C-alpha cells in the first residue's frame, strides 16, 4: 500500500488509536536515505536481543516511532508502554513506575500495576530518560538488573519481564560527568546506543516525508494534494530543519493552507531565508562565545571567505 506517495514498507507512523492531532511528537519516520536504511537494519537486528536500547537524537526526529518498531520486531507479546520521564512525579515517581500492592488506598488496577506492571512481557519506553528524577534512576537500574520491583506497601518483590528502551536528546555521558545522571544506569544503557540522525543529515528522507504529510493533511482537509514544484523541492532539501520532522510537517501544513493553485512554490512554505538565519546566528555566537572560541570562529570564517572568493572567480 502507498500513502501520500510513500510505500508502507518504508514508513513508520502511529496507528489511528495512537495518533493525536494535538501531539507535538514526530508523527512519521521514513527509510529512503541510505543512513536511514542502515539504521532500520541495525534496529531490527538489535530488536530480537534482550539488551536495553538507548535511542539518541534531537527533539522531533521520531525516537518513539523507532522504539515502537524495535518492539514490533522483538516478538515480545506484551504491550509497548510509552512514558514521558518529564511527567513522572518527583514525590510519587516510585509508585508510578513500580505500582501499589493490592488493597492500597486510592489504587486503581492500572496504578497498582505501575508502568513496569503494564509493560510486563513487553517494552517500557522512557522518553527523555535524562528527566527521570535522579533518585529514581538507581531504583530503575536495580529493577532492570534483578528483574524484580518492590511495589509500595509490599514486603516481597514482584518478578517482572520488561525490555527497556530509553530515548534522549541529551549527551548522557556529559550529564553523568556533571553528576546529573546515574553512572550505573548510563553504563547499563550505553552498549545499546542507537543514533537517530537529524533530518538535515537524512536528505533522502525529506521529500518522501513531505509527500506523506502532504497526503495526510490534504485528505484530512478534503483537498486535492498539490504538487511540490522542483524549486520548492530543492528548498526543502537544502533547509537545515532545526525542528526536524515536526517542523517539516508544520511547513507542509502551512503551505497547503495558503496555496491557491495546484503547485506548491517556495514562497508557500514560510521558511526563513538561509542568509538571515546565518547572520542572526553569527551575532548570537559573537556575544555567547569566549575568546578562544571566537578565535576559532574567526579562523573558520576566514577559510569560508577564501573558498567563496574562489567560487566567485
């Protein structure tokens, strides 16, 4: 099946039950670029193993979709349970993760199980694990290493079979050195590290993903999907996409809403001019860098100036 010009075999997206129009997470991931195809092969090989995975990538790249794909390829019969670590309570986080004992006051069936109980036999996905309260990180490591959790109010631990997939946009090595991340948990995760490159480094994915989002939003709005002009395609491929997939989807949606004809042009995408962005970034760096860094930036600009002079001959 092909949706929005993208064959299913090269596309990851959320099911209808998991999709939310209000969500700010990346809603699609495609595998056309050679780097993406290698990543897909790597994740499918790691999926059948028991080791934890650590997916590292910028915000908006599609880390949860990659984690779901790993779970689907793992043949684990339990659920895929996604949890945002930034939403875990600093006070009651142990209860949220590990659950209550039966009969504990105010404990529903779901809360009694905790996230670990819900993921038993399946996969627990912890998004932005660097945001997990430091005091819980050691307890998480202990649960993963022992295969047991101690629920609130319990005297004996409960066995669990959970595969952990964590995601982060932060360098956990630096966070560990700064004392902001548990060193033992970092050692536990790092051997399963998988890097999801930003969209600007997967240029071959940009147009297929743009076509997918164009088809999705045109169908939702009851519109005939327009074509993306050749010059607009070049714009999309050369833009840096600091917001990654989320920004690309927003740009496609915006262009679809304001265009009048059957073709999307560069002016429809509301993207900043590259030179204007470069100028503002240089002024920002000028005030943010120390002397050593400013000297390094000066040398870089001198090299670029020399190369531009050659290009203009």
